[in-house]
C-alpha cells in the first residue's frame, strides 16, 4: 500500500496570543537569570570554546605560521601571559593555543608536524601536573578543528558576535544542568569519591583568546577559598593515583615525546622555550613533592636541549599574588608578561639555547 | 547543519522569510531545493554529490521503469536503483566494518593480513536518504505509485531539509503531492509549528543532552564496574536520552515543515507505554518500521508462507534493521534481541489467543516490555560486547567489584525525568499531543512554552549532533 499524504491537526487555539505571552515570560525569566549572574560578578565574555581555539589554530595554516610566536600549554600560560602586553613589547600578536586542564603535548606534536609553522618561536607552558602526566582534558579540540564543518564555523561567528558579548550567563559554568548539579543540598553518596569540579577561573577578553584570571578570585575571598579547596581535593591522594614507577614511566614518555617534537621544530628553525609558570601555596608544595624539579624540569631541558625559564630562577618572577595558588592576579600577569619577555630577550634570544637554564640555580642564583 | 544550532536558527529565519515572499510556486520550490542543498553541504560540501547521485539514479530508474515493457527490463531498472543506493551505503557505512571482519576472519584461519585503515567518513543521513530514494523506485516498480511528474518535485522530495538527514523517512506518495500545489503556512500553522519546534528542542537540548547523556556516559564510557543501581540508572538514562534525542529531532522536523506549510507523519507515539513488542514498533521510529515492513519483511515472505517463514522473515528484518543502525555487531545483537522478542510474542499470542488482559495485566506487561527494551538498549549504547556484558552483569547485580559511579544528583535527576517520561507515555498512550493541547487552558500552554524556551536557552546546548545522524 502506498502511504497517503499525511494530515496534521492544528489545535483550535489562539496560538498568536499564546506565543506572545510565552515570549514575554521567556524574556522576563531570561532577564532575571542574567541579572542573577551579573549580581554574582559574572560579565559577558568570549566563550573559550573549541571553535575559538580552531580560529587561532587556523591562523598558522592561513599564512601567519612563518615567524609567528605561538603559545601552547595549560591554563597558567593562558591566563598569565597577557597578549596585549606581549604585543606592545614584541610588535607581534601571538597565537594563543594553551588550553586549561590540558597538557600541551598534543599541540606541540601537532605543530611539530605542521610545515606551515617555521622560523618562529614556541612558548611551552610547563605546569608539572599536566605536562609530565600527559593529562589532556581538551585534547579533542584538534580533531574538532580538523573536522569543523562550515555550519560550525558560521555558528561560532554568530555566537561570538551576537550572543557571547552580551549575555553573562552564556558560560558553561552557569548552564542549567551544571548549576543544578552543584547545589549543596545533594547528599554525598556513601563510598563515592567525587571531588568538586573546577569552577570558573578565567575570562576571555578577545577573539584571539587573550585571557586573564576572573577578578572575582581577587575580590571575593570566599570564592578564592572555594577554588583553593577544590585544588586541595584534587591534590589529595586518591586510589586512582599511579604508583611511583608508573608515574616515572609516564614522565619519561612525556619527555621523550617533547624531545622528538622539539627536534622536528628545530629543523624548521622554530625556537622552543619551556616556561615553568608560577604556582604557590599547597599547589607548589604538592608539585615539588610529586614532580620534583630534578626528575622533571631539569631532565626535560637536558633531553630536549631547549632553553627554559623557571619562575624560581629569576628574582623578577617572584613576589606575585596567586589568589588560588595556581594563576596570577590580573595586575601581576602584566608584570609577569613584561618580565618573561625581558628574560627571553636578554637571556635566550642572544645566547646559546642549551646553556641558559643550566646556568641558573633555584631561587634566582 | 543541526537543528539545535545558531546556524540553523539564522538559516531557518532566512528560508522562512524567502518562502513567504509572493513569488511563483516553482521559484519558491527552487528556493527550498537550494536551501536544502545548503543545509546538507553546511556539514561537508563534497558529500552533496552523493545526494545528487542518489537523486538522479532513482529519477532515471523510475523513468526507465515506466517505459520498460518486459519484466526483465523492469527488474533491471529496479536493481540499478537498489545496487546504486545500497552500494553507496555499503561503501561509506559498512566499508570499514566489512574490512575489519574480513581481516578477523582471515586471522581466525591463521592468515595474517594487515588491511590499510580505510578512514571512510560516513556522510550524514545517507541511511535515510538512500531509503527514501529507494522507496520511490520500489513503489514505481511494485506499481504502488506513479513517478513524479517533474524532476523538481522529485528532487525536493529527496532533499527537503526537514527530513533529509534523520527522517521521518518519507515516501514519495506522502510528499511529492504536497509539492504539486502552492503551499504557505497559515498563521496557526506557523505558530503551532514553532511550538512543536520548542517541544523538540526541549527534548533534545535540555533532557537528552543536558541531563541524561552525561549520566549514560558515566556508565557506558567508563572502564569502572557498575553495580545494580548504577547500571540500571545509566541504562534508564540512555533509554530517555535516545527517545528525547530522536523524538525531539522528529518533532522539530515536523514543526519546521509545518512552518513552511507542509505536513510530515508522526515518527513516535509514546513508545514507552507499549504493551508488547509489535506495539513498541508501531510506536518507535514508525517510518522506519513501516519501511522495513513494506520493503523487507513482506518481500521476505511476511506471514503468508507459514510460521517458519514468518519467524525467519521477522528475524531477518530485525537483524538487518539492527545493522542499518550502525556498522557494529552490537547493533545486530540489538536487532536480534528485538527479533527474538517479536517472535516469542507472536508465538505467545497464538498460544494464548483467547487471553484478554485487564488494566493491571496490561500495566504489568507494559512494564515488562519497557524493562526488556532497556536490556536491548545496553547493546545499542555499549561500544563493545565486553562493556555490554559488564553493564548487563551490573543490572543483574552480579558484578563483584562494583563501585558507585553516579552521584546522588545524577540518580535523582534520572529518577525524576524517567518517571515523568514513562508516566507521560502511559497517560498519553491512546491520545495525541494535539488532542490534549486542544483542551488545555491557554495560560498553561503559554507558561509551559516559556519554561521550555527558558530551559533550552539556559541549558546552553553545545550543538551536539543528534544520535541518529550517525546512522
């Protein structure tokens, strides 16, 4: 039997009036929602999405890769290195590819295999916990970039120009399911180890991913304390932690991967500079214990032959305020960027690469 | 392009505006055709060529069928369509699967063969539009329908963007006649179409992606061992997710078509209130069920050649139906289980032909049906048989080293949403959405619409593709 032409009933109601009332109520609810988050301290900002990262990665493919300064890493160099300051000093707008909670290894290897990136400089953020473990929360961004459809590109453009700059609540931290899941009324389930997920820490200010720490962490001690508490939970021993032997194996693998990538980049005249970004408090204590410098940073520089800037080696990289132990306050991020640029220009740009880090001892000689 | 994206909102607003212009009907159809190609190519432009191939081959095959005099010639034209469509489907959807199984077969015979990685990209919606175009040629071959009068109407039937990538799987007799007469949505159609789109988006963005998918992922994409509570809640979450995702898509598609002045058939009728599996398949993915019935089950013999042939046709149809969903043996197992359920039900109905269940018995049978459907979902969702067995053992409470995987908030959210979903299906079992809305107070409808719209925006969906896009 051939299927007949379908018929659809339209309920006999005043749909125009129903729609109009619904529209007004929706706008009122959205207004209240927006007001609530603005009162909490949230401001509209550009979404730190995979699509935004893709726009920056494509700058290398589209001709900016020759002689560019590219930044890969995790949240520390993403928040701490201020692109406008760097541009003022170098005259060049860098390409920011660092991603929060993510080892830079996949991006480092991707760039090492990309002939479009040559004659440039690559700053590699070394946050020990991520770099030497290889943990990559957002590794999927590369696959996304390669497979991004025209529709997704258009959506990114529309969102970045018509939604994100105007709506504070348009942030994954304030999505309805996330907000509901983070309420304190949920009792803990017996026997379940579930550390609190990381809260919003950053603000993206520009289309080129220029970012800084969210000022609520500076202004609201309770929020900074919450962020510290979350780090403390993450740093606490867990049954899922690898054994010392497994961890050392992972560290060695990551260093070997970095060495291979650096060798490829060197052939294309790309100068790789490792940067151990500042941390403090319980975070630094934990990093020094689990990823001691002698077994990680020093080995990395020795095996790769690349220069590095360790914040503990330079007096000008001391005395910063890190509200939640891991990221610089916005004002200090400016000073950090200026100091880092000066160190690179002074100590690395004009000296033999492999000798730099080894000439320094901890705590700035 | 997915419906739940800013790109689609902009695209649809433009299409709606252009379609509303006082232009000749042919020009408006050409506009819709161009819009549909843009809709498809916004995902991956080169694959629009496959769509053209499928369209052109079946157009000429149907024309050839009309002109052919001899049965052999008619059969040849029909086979051209079937081979071209199934060939494309076979290569793009099953190429890697066949190669992997061939390699495994050789390995089992002691032959070491390292096949090069095929790396074939699956064109979105290929399973849907190949079935739609094949149904056109098969209907003409079986003399159920006449071919379309002009190529534009036929091409628009294949490509019409609301149903293009994930159905409902339309038959030419359902849609081509609608393109023959000028159509523009009346105000009531437009507003009700928008209401349906909101309901669909709420299902997809809020319930499926926002609340249920993360719970299912915690169970199915983890390497940890779930206990009974977690395994059941993860599976129930997926049962809700797959329904809200796919029924949500279908509802949006129906709403979009309605806003443009066209009618599309229901694809779901409250399936979790099904009593028995034949009832379930009359309520779940209805357009695929009827396609498989008309073009597979009946040609395989249906119920006209004795019980054995009937059971064989049932099993064959469901196994192939399972494989249609994905190139993985887990989907075949899913289809096979449904085939077994349908066969057992058929046998029971014959054995107890005089049995008339009361309301309570119906409820019990309905809950048994729902529980058994959930067991099949394990194979549908798990990426491997090993994970499926882990979850099934968890559901049976026999996992020795189980650990809690879901927090209290996940358990509560799933319990609330799934209870609400199943109760709604039972309350709506013998009704239609339209009949219930017609009796609802306008204030309630406005408030519900507003809450749904707010929840959609506040959930901030990240434009996840619909699950059925991969099929």
